[in-house]
C-alpha cells in the first residue's frame, strides 16, 4: 500500500502536473480519434448500402419496363418467346417485392395488372402501345423517387380497377383471353404441322429389288 500512498501524494504536487496534463490530452485525443473513425466508417457503410439499394431498384424497374415492352407486342411473340418473357416478368416481380421500399408489394401488384392489360391490348391494337409503355415507365420511376406518395396512387388505382370490374364481366374477359391465347398458339402450331406433313410426304421410299432366278 506504500506505493499507492506515494502516488496519491504525488498527484497533487506541482511536479506531477505536466505528466497528468499530457496523459489527459493523450486520452482525449485517442477518444476523439476513435469516435471520428467510427463516424467515418458508418458514413462509408451507409453510402455503400444506399448505392447497392439504388442499383437493385434500377435493375428491378428496368426489368419491369423491358417486360412492358415485350407485353406491348405480346401477340406477335412466338410461344417460346412468351414463356421466356413470363419468366423475366416473374423474376422482376420478385425483385420488386424484395426491394427495401415501403409499399413495394403494392407497386408489384400494380405492375402485374398493367402488364396483363398490355398483353390484352396487344391482341386488339397491335403495335400502337408506345404511350402506354412510356406511362408505365414514368410511373415506376416516380415511385422510386417518391415511394410514399406514389404508393397511395397505386393503391387507389388497384381499388378503382377492382370496383370497375364485376364478376360476370371478369369471367367473360378471362374466357376471351383464353380464346385469344388458343388462337395464337394455333397460328404458330399450324406451320409446324404443315412442315411435318410435307416432310413425311416427300421422304424417299425404299424399293425392294426382287432377286431373279438363276
């Protein structure tokens, strides 16, 4: 305990003041450096996360806009191209629903409805759907910039669409869509059947030679 008493008696002395002052300054400097390093690291991490979020959002919106472009000419695609387009739409839908944006599920439902309408319109209006695709793109970009405000607009659109389409009319529309899809598949199935029949009719026939008696 003698050394402890010596330290306690030494601290208030004038000889210990420079050492105590240097120790206090060093402690404050180390503490400030640690806090500054932690603050800079947190800012850098937030920037990396924000950049990653922007890239994911841009990829999801680009995928949906590309899907809308294909949906606008849906009736001109082959069945194989339609299958690939549907797969792209499914992947884009998952990307949008997993986005760290409030109301991403509402935006995904709105986009799914619009894509379905573009497919239906392509069978009626052909290629005259550029304004609809542009509006689809602008609405999604606006949602990415202002998610809260655009989310309410999407929700209002979904509510209005549900109220404007009664059950009997919905059933008739679904039957019409099924008929259009069947006609589309028949149109692409017919050339294949003709090609197969032509190939079978023009196939070389093998003749059997009879062996003459010796």
